[in-house]
C-alpha cells in the first residue's frame, strides 16, 4: 500500500505519546485517523490539536474490555465501511518496578489486560471485517525491546506482556501470508531516535480502581527524572515522536515485519543471546539493562 490518502487508520492508545506521533504521521500522509483511547480528556485535546492536519476523530474505548472494543469496531465499520490500518499501540507500564516475585495478582491482571488481551481483542474485533473487505491492510502491534529482545529483571510483568505481543504478532503475520490474505502484520519496537518522553511512566493514571495494587511496592522505585538526567548526560536527546511515526510508515512500505530503528543492534544482541542459549546458559541482563 503505497498511498495512504483517504485510507482509514485506527490507532489505539492514540491520545498520547507514541500513538499520537503515529497519528500525526498518518494525517501528514492523508489518512483518515481514528484515535482510540481510554482517557477521554486527553483524547479530546489530541483530536482538537490534530484536526488542523486532517480528518481525525476519537472513540473512547477500554481495550482490556472485549465489549468496549467490539463497540469501537462497530462504530468504525458503520462510519467508514472499512479499516485499512490497525495499530494496536495502547499499553501500560505495569505500575512501577518490582522483583519478579513481588508483582501482585492485580499487577498481572491490569498489565496483561491492556497489553496482551487488548491486542488480541482488537484483532478479534477488527480483522475478520478487514478480511471480509478484501482490501490490502496492515495490523501493527507495538511491543518493546524489553519483551522482544532483552527482558529487564525489574520489569518482569511488562517484559512478559510484550514478549506475548511479539510472539502473537509473528503467528498473525504468518497466518495472513499462509492463508493467502491481503493483510500483513508487523511488530513495532519504539526507540532508536532518543528518549521517548511519553506518559508510560505514569500509566497508573488509567488503572481501574478494582485492579489497584493490593499493597504498596516493597522495592525501591526508579526515578524517571534521574534516568532522564543520566541519559541526557550521555548525549541522548528527546525523541521526535512524529518522525518516529513516519519511520513506521516507511518500514511498512518496505515490507518489514520488524519495525525498529535499532534493528542492527537488536540483531547483535539476539546473536549474543543465541550463543548463550545454544550453550544452555542464562543470557545475562543487569538490573536496569539499557537504563544502567
Ligand atoms: N515510552 C517508551 O519508552 C516505550 C518503549 C517501548 C514500547 N513502548 C510502548 O509504546 C506504546 C505507547 O506507549 P507510550 O510510551 O506512548 O505511553 P503513553 O502512556 O504516553 O501512551 C499510551 C496510551 O495508551 C492509553 N491506554 C492505557 N490503557 C488503555 C486502555 N485500557 N484502553 C485504551 N487505551 C489505553 C493511554 O491513555 C495512553 O494514551 C505502549 O504499548 C508501550 O508499551 C513504549
């Protein structure tokens, strides 16, 4: 799909951060964009801000609820009769950092509800209708290097959720090809153009009360401001998220399955891991990985 003019694109988690950057890139290319998000006030602000760029609307949806996702898909197909691009990007950080044995049942329920079930529910709600339409299209699932390449010891629940996204997307991509469909799937690993100044570190703002953490963290929490300072001292700039969005669209046009500005470095990391794995050894990762 070379030309995105008038194509219909749905971006979950599109109100903020990486999703909003992606939405802006899609509008730059003439797509009609539907932002799907659970946070009504920020969704409204983002739709207002981006409407100068083209046709954009918001649909308040909780991707961890299948009913909510189905209602969203119904609205999209009633309004546009089609959907060409589905970006499953909504995600939460898991709620702080913890040793693997200190995550609580509600941490698991919330993080997997949004990051894993949310992706699966959106595929179930949108893809059969995208296939029925018989047009070319893409499903792009946002993972994380933390799940795809290097699971951080202190972010175990988030890493596990993103590993699930990566694996599921590979199944989806192969199924699209094997079944002779016109759809393609890709997995997106944000990063590689600087520090992504998003609100992921503050994901708890959207955490449902019934899934509140059962007790305060027992592990010392990371301080985002300090991490930012340390990265700035190493010369890491704040990322341009619209440019990152454009890089995703360029990679899709090139037919990439893995969308990453750091593909080479990730490949080298995986090669080192594979060597350890082939010797049945533990691939070593420090506490904070890239943040150390
Ligand atoms: N920021 C990073 O460093 C980074 C790195 C790798 C991967 N990611 C991934 O990128 C994606 C976007 O994150 P971001 O960094 O832009 O964070 P963000 O918090 O700025 O954006 C995430 C969006 O998802 C929405 N959301 C949360 N729960 C939802 C739900 N139940 N239903 C619908 N929407 C919901 C939020 O309201 C928000 O608008 C996530 O999947 C995240 O895991 C981020």
